C-alpha cells in the first residue's frame, strides 16, 4: 500500500488524495476501540490479523499497528510475542477500576444533568427499553451494547471531552468483562432498575440525584459479577458460553 505524503494530500482540481496508512491505522484503532467498549469481544478473544484485515478491507499493516496500540493501552495482551488477545481482568483490577469509575462517572453524570436536552433523555429512555427487551429475549450481546450506549449518551452530554476520553479508556478495558453478566450474573436491584431512577432524576434536573443513581447502578448492578469473579479469581478461569463473534468493519472507507 502506498503511503501518501503531505504533498500528495491534494491532487489537481482540488480532489482529495489517497488516505495515508496512519489514517487507516486510526480508523482500525477507533473501530476496535468502540467494539471493545460495546463488549463485542470476550476476554481472551484471539485476533487473527489476516482474517481481521479481510473483514475490514484493509491490509494487515494497519491492523497490526492498531492492535499493538491497544496492547500498549492494556486493552489487549500480547502472548508469547505472537498471539494478541483481549485482556483478562482480575477481581482486584475490576474493583480498582470501579472505584475510579464511581468518581469519574458520577462527575460526568452530575455535569450532564443540566446540559442534556429532552431529545437526549428520550434517546436514553429508548436505549434502556432496548436493554430490557434484549435481556428478556436472551440477546445478551445486544444487552451489553445497549447498556454501554445508555451510559455513554449520558456522559457525552456533560460536554467534557477530556473526562469522556478517560471514561472511554476505562470502558475499553471494562467492556469485554461485562459479557460475564449473562446469563448467570444478570444485574438485579432491590427495587426498579436503577436506569429508571437515572431517567427520573434527569427529567427533574436533579444532578446530585443522577450522580447517586449512577453510582448505585454500578455497585448494585455489579454485585453478581463481583461474586462470579470471586469464584473464578481471574476471567481466565471463568467458564462461559460465547456465541459467534464477528469482526467490526471501519466506518470510513479508504
């Protein structure tokens, strides 16, 4: 693949030139990052560079470069200098990241309360309905994805891009683990689903209440997952039943 130089960026007549390899790497990286946040890969999933390149319609080089970036970000692991897998997470790591999330997601939720508009709340309402339906119908991967989209829609409304970037980095590592919620550690609550309290308090513009509801959701909704991790110690030791996994394709073309 030819790498475009700065002088090649524009051709005669003002047409846009070919996409440089670093741009392809960025596209691959961003799409894999999103897939990890959405929980589209399980811990331990092994990436096959040739197959991934074919499915994303790019050469193997940007795939390899993007995967190594994700290894450096600790979302993936390099095993024996060859195999690249989705990183496993211990109970201690999960709890430490959760402690950080309690502060950062609580902050984002409170800041978002005054900024999110009615359309944004309506979108979150629809996403929660999607989550509930997916759980009831046993569409576990859809439930994991809908949950991430519900929370991300709230946090992006805070209009704090640096905070959102930090949260995305944490969710990139945490997303695959959330697949273990189903079917044996499905989030449960003493009363109604905590998402409903988040929505109720958003409509009331109760920022402190939204922060508290988000934090409660994290703790109560994750109780069974914590117990599952306690029983297995590390996700390497947890038995799971995973369906077929498809590799994500980039949203932009070359």
